[in-house]
C-alpha cells in the first residue's frame, strides 16, 4: 500500500523538477524584455533631452541676434542725435558779447519782432516766419515764395529746420515755449538737395516728429521761410 503512495510522490517530484526550470526560463525572458523596455524609455528620454537642448540653443541664438539688432538701432539713433547736435552747434554764433537777437534777450530762446512777423532764435541767430502760411507748393514755387518776402527770406537748409526741433516733443516737435503759429505737423521743404541725386530729390522734414529724409522734388509740401545765417 505504501508503494503506490511513494510512486506518486516520486512522479510529482520529477514533474516539479521539470516545471521549475521552465518557469525560470520564463522569468529570464521577462527580465530581458523589461531591460529592453527600459533601454527604449531611456533612449526616448535622452532623445527628448537632446531636442530640448537644441531648441534652447536656437532660442539663445535668436535672442542674441535680436539684441545685436537692437544695439545697432540704438547706436544709429545716438549717432543721428549727435549729428543733429553738431548741426545746431555749427549754426551757433558762439559767445558774442551781445545775443544774436539783441541786447537784453539772452535769457530768451525765441524773440518775436516788434511787428510780430518774424521770430529770432537766439540759439542760431536765424529769423523765421512767425506765422508761415498753410499753402502746399512744389519746390520751384517754394523757392520763389520765400524769395518774394520782404527782408531777404529764403528756403531753409535741412540743418536749419533741424535746429528748431525738440525731439522730446511731438506734433509738432517744437520747444514748449515756441511762439510760432499756424505750423503744420506735416512735411516741409528744405533747400538741401540729395547728394546722390541732386536734380531729382531734396531733403524734407516731418514736423510732427522732426524726422528728416530725402524726397522726390516733384511733390507739394508746406513752406517755412528763414533769413540770416
């Protein structure tokens, strides 16, 4: 009676002996699969990190380019202001004993004439129309108009127009204390031709901002006459 029981136990042990190695092989295969999965995840993470680093590098390069462009624009603006100040200084009469606009006017930038027709600028010694008209003229008519005024008036050079400008103000870009009336926040002719095309274009000033640029001489603009200088 014990023999059948013993045989059954023996068979079970043999079966178990065959099954356990098979399970071990399955676990090894599972471990290999897990390792492969982990490697794939790490590769994906590393790939994402590499892409992020590339994006950051690109952004830094774009940022640097923008900063360079802004620095160049700022330098150009600074140079423009320096040129404007130099133009104004070149018009100055220096430290004469008597102010250009007459004795006792040294504390004033602008001095209105007794007849109210013109304004003397103590900074430059130039005399401007106090009330320029609002008629649009072509360049030839602008030159003729100024020459027809009593007192030796003429069309101003662009640097003379610039000498009136206050770049901290807008619309028009004139000093707060200016006594002029009827000035337009628009384009005004100058007598300064464009060196690159002297027969085709001249410099003009946009009085709302004080900006200057060359313009074809076949248009119509406002006129502000000056004398002296």
